[in-house]
């Protein structure tokens, strides 16, 4: 029964990797994540609700740069297995989209052709395993 489970995760902001060193360094700067002063972002679930056989909704608080907001993650259950030590583990793919401006990540630059350089939308994708206690 995964509705009784909880999900907590921490991501190191300096670990951002877009395969472009200059962009990654800018994302680590004070314009965005400010990794020096805010080395990680945190998530802690409040509730997990089963929607169908393989689908769940995970609600909880995410904190980025000392700003906390409630978010919802769509969770796809990918199966149950036993590891080599006999522990029961379940796999999930969690996904959501947040607005970076809600967390004080407001830097942007206008483009000559119109529009802006950086989208406000940030996709969060996590592959997790949970272990039965």
C-alpha cells in the first residue's frame, strides 16, 4: 500500500548538468540557483493518493532558495522486485512542472526576435526506488 509511504529527496544545485559548461555555471550562479548559498533543493511528501493501478499523485512541499511551495508530482509505478539481499523494492517515475519565478529564479534576457531566452517552466523528473520497512 503505497498510500502509507513517504517520499523525501534532496538535489544538490551544483550538480545541474545541461551538457553546456557556460550555461551550467550560469545556472549555479546567483542569477538562478545560487549554489554557493543554497547548495540543495528539498522535497518532502505530505500525501500519496492512488489514481489507478499504476498511477499515483504525490503532494508535498518543495524548497528552493528558502522558498517553499506545495507541488504535485505524477507518479508512475514501474514494478516490484527483490534485490540480491532479499529487500522488497518498488520503482516509480515522478514528474511535474513548476514555475521557476515562484522560487525567486527570475533572471531572463529578451531576444532580438521577440520572446525571452529562458522559459519559466522547469520540469522535475525523478526515478526512485522505495524499500519496504
